[in-house]
């Protein structure tokens, strides 16, 4: 299996996306998910 660019960073970002989806569930507007992801990125020091 090939390694890909920024593997650890990608893994962390996808994990945060899944966490937001797990907490909020489905059916919200895109703005709700964007705000939640922005909050999670700030907590995890992701610019």
C-alpha cells in the first residue's frame, strides 16, 4: 500500500468530520456543519 501526502493530518480531519456528524446527525444545513467543524478545528489547532 502506498503512503499518501499528509496522512496523519488527513486522518485527523476525517476523524473530526465523523465526530461532528456523529454528534449532530443528519439533516442540518451546510452552515451548521461548517460552524461545528470550524469549532472542532480551532479546538484541535488546525488552521
